[in-house]
C-alpha cells in the first residue's frame, strides 16, 4: 500500500514540476509585458532549453525515484543536486546564446520554479512522515532467532525510520535471559499463534533451515495466514564483508561489490556522456590547442610532439595512451616514473604538467573508446606488474576504463607514488568510484578537476 502511494506521489511530483516549469514561463512573460518590461528572448528556444535542462537534472540525479527508505537528508541532497545542475545548465545556455535575455525574467522564472520544487518535496516528506506513523499502515514484525545477526537486523530495520514496529524474538529455547531492549517472546512453535493474535505482518528468520527443519513448516503456516515469511541468510561464514545479491532467473548470485557500470544501460549513459563531452572539447579546444602546443614543443626541444606510451586499460588490455611530450627524449620513459624535480622535464613540459595540458590529447583516446573522461588513471605496464604484487586489490581497478581524471586525483592522490600507503589510498579511491558511480559523480569530479587546476594542486608537478 505504502509503496504504491510512493509511486503515485513520484508521478504527481513529476507532472507538477513540468507543469510549473512551463506554466511559470508564460506567467512571468505575461507579467513582465504588463509591466512593460522587455523580455527580449526567443521564447520557444528558451522554453525548450529549460525543459531539457530539467530532464538532464532528473536523468543525472534521479530525484523522482522515491522510496519509503529514503530519508529527509537523501531527498534534500538529491533535490539540491538537481537544482544546482539545472541552474548551471540554464546559465550555460544563456552564456552561449547570442540572444539578449532579461535578467529579471530569468531570475523570477527560475526562482518561482525552484520554490515549487522545494515546496512539493517538503509537502511529500511531511505527508509521508505522517502516513508512515499511522496505526493503519504500521508493519509489526518479529524475528525468529536470537543471535548477533538478528540483533544487527533489528538495528538496520529500525534505523530506516519507516512504519515498522519490532515486537521481539522467537528462539528454539525461549529461556534466554540475556539483557535486551526487546524480549524473547517464546519458542518457535508459539510464533504463528502470537503473530495471528497481534497482527504481525512479517516474520524474519535468521536461523538456518538445515539446522532447524521446523522453519519450513513455520513458513508455510505463516503464508496460510497471510503473514510474509523472510529468510535472512548469514554469509559471514563465507566472507566477512558486505556482499551484493543478484538473480539469474531464480538462482541467487553473490557478488563481493556493487558495480553500477556492470549494467549495460549505465555503460551506455557513461559512453554517451564521454562522446558528447570529448567531442565538444575536440572541436572547440583541441582544434586550435594541438597546433599551438605542437609548435611550442617543437621549438623547445627535438623529438615528437606526442608522447605515446602503452598503458594498462580495461580488463588488463594494453592501449596506446596519448600525451603532449613534456620531457626531453630519453631512454627511461617507459620504466621510470616522473618525480617532482625530474631533470627530464622541459620548461614547457613543467608548465603543461602543472596545468594538466599534457593530458589533453587523451580526449582523443576517449573518442576512440580506450578511455573515459572519469576513471582510474592508467599506469605504465611495468608499474601495473609491480603494483599488483604489492596491493592485493590493485587489479580490481581495471574492471573500468581508465580516465583522464578520477576520484583519487581530485582527493589529492595524484602525481608521484612515493610509498605503499599512497598507492593503497589511490586504489581504495578507485574502487570506491567503481562501486558508487553515477553521472552526477562524474560531473562532480570534472568540476573538482577544473577547480583544482585553477586553484593549483600541490601534488601537480
């Protein structure tokens, strides 16, 4: 019942947003005309851009995918992310468009729309918070088994602040006297009778059916009385860490980590973003930057304009990584990493590395499909061999395409690898990115990369 309400509410919020997005446009235009304030804009183009910007914000942040587990903090964070991205796109459109736009119109229009966005989400949260605490939809649950897993399950269930009310435990031996906030109500045979008399909606079992065959009878009895029975397996005997379960038809598959980019739809989204972004950089930036820097590189030192090096890519496949040459031609380029005061740098090379200009040709690697805009930084083949022997999880980062920039780089782990701790932290950040990827995270990393470049990064040299 509650999940159905949440789906309907999400659709209503979606319709309300787009209705207000378009209605406010005509309302503000009419209001300014009545005030004899010139708007000076191509109405159709601006309205189309506004709708596209909000669709991109929706697509990137997922602000309409609401659930009863979503806290106020998550709703607020997703809403703010969507609003900021929408405003950024509108400002970018106004900046790139030659049409003169009235500032009063844009500020009034965007302000009214964003007030509605905030108001309807606040209303949604208050209404949902009220409904989830009504007795009519309260979910009473009990747990079969009193052990460490069942106590952790209680903490997790109650921590979601939903409409759940936990009554207590049922154990094979009900004479458990350990001090607990919730009681051990009785033994397994008493569970169904208690559930019927006390309107229990769900029963969770943390006991193994192989050790307690009566659980199968208990489960069938529960369903006969319209009580949902759920088994909670304890996988800690196999691996002592968080795991993820998928299903191949009706067969459960256990994975050691979440991989959003294992989903083909997400890979298409990321590849589409990479193509559009890198194509824009190539047309508007590299088209004149490459000839200019090529001339400067040639004037300062003999050798090729580009430094092309074999590096480790996705699934440990080798690819040819492009860079502007920042060093004098030397025999150690494929075996020795660059250091802060490396004498092999040219004067131009030092500047290019400091400002990341030497990495710019890698946007061509992105177009060719060898790299992504954001991902783990690719290492030379010799270092891949060395680092994989030092860090057990090192090769996990190669599940993804390497990136021009990455989560580790914007968090200060870039440049020369000086010790095992530095390497370990870099790998830790690369794996975190793989497990938490989103389009918004990519945009955040790109912004931080540009910001750090302008501000100056102490690890850049």
